[in-house]
C-alpha cells in the first residue's frame, strides 16, 4: 500500500503571529540582527524560515525555537494560567533590515 500524504500549503501569516518587543529583543535586533516573534505551536524551523523570508523579503541564516511554558497566575483567591507559546529567534543576514510593523 502506498502512503498518500499530501503537503498542506500553509499561509505565512498563519506561521508567524506577532513580534515580541522587550528590552532584550530590541538589543538583539540592534546589535546581532536577530528578530524574535511568536509562532504557531506546530510550526517547524523550515516553515518559520520560509514564512519569514516570504513576509519580509530578507535572507534568513538561522532559526532557533523555544517553547515557553504556561505560567501559573493568581488574582485574589482565583488561580489560573497564562497560556504558553512557541517563540522563534531568527537571525537575518548582515546588512538587511526588517520592519516589524507589517
């Protein structure tokens, strides 16, 4: 029996959701040309690279991913969690710039 798996076309905007803007990520952007974004939980490094290149039109050198765990939070006597997410730190070729307001 042949295994019929079809490649599913994924929209680049479904893979990359929002930029993460903190003091640390801004320093990485300015000094090391690295950009930090939230990505879909099921996205792999190849999909993230292709999506970032398609959206911003730059050459991606390296992609590092981190699964950020959910945090327990408490308000008064009620407890809950802040959702976890997956983030990607994307290294872009030197001399290229990315505008994260797209």
